[in-house]
C-alpha cells in the first residue's frame, strides 16, 4: 500500500506548478489539500532537500516550484516518499519449512513488483498529470 506521502508530494507539486506566480505557504497548501500542516511540511522538506521546490522564509514566504513539471516523473516522487513499501513483514518461524523461507520468497516477488510499478510511474510527468486533471 502506497503511503499518503506520495499523494501529498504529487498534489503539492501540482499546486505549485499551477500557482507558479506566487509563493504558497505550507499552511496554505495544507488548507488546499485538506491535510494536516505537519504532514505537508514533512513532505515539503523532502521535496526541498531534493531540489524539486524552493522556499523563502519569513512572513511573506512560502514555496515555489524549482523544476520543470515536464521533467519530474511520478517515479521520482515515488522513490522519494516510499521506503520498503513492499517489504514483507513475516513472523520469524524457523520451526516450519514455510515459515523459514516465506520472507525471502515474498521479498523476491515484491521487489520485482515494485520495479514494475516504478517503470509504469516513469511514464507520467507532472505536466502529463496536469493535463489529465
């Protein structure tokens, strides 16, 4: 299950792309997305650290897009916000043949599934998503 940080990252980037002529504060973005400001700030921090967005501090500060929406893929945002999303969490059960092997088998399957998801997300840029919404 993809966590909501991915959706917050995509939504934030799209809002910043649409409002390129203005700085948007984390409070304004959280209101626009109806998401708690702390959660939005966490994702904005990740986006800023990776150079996707820029910020200006102070009373009239906020965030702006620091990249071309046509060059940012959903895969890049997925990789930024998702950690071990498909990592199996199996109980240690070495007393059973299945229990002692299931995690490594599922791990191999889920790594391949994650790779396929990332390949698919590579085909979508923020610009393409903006055209779709």
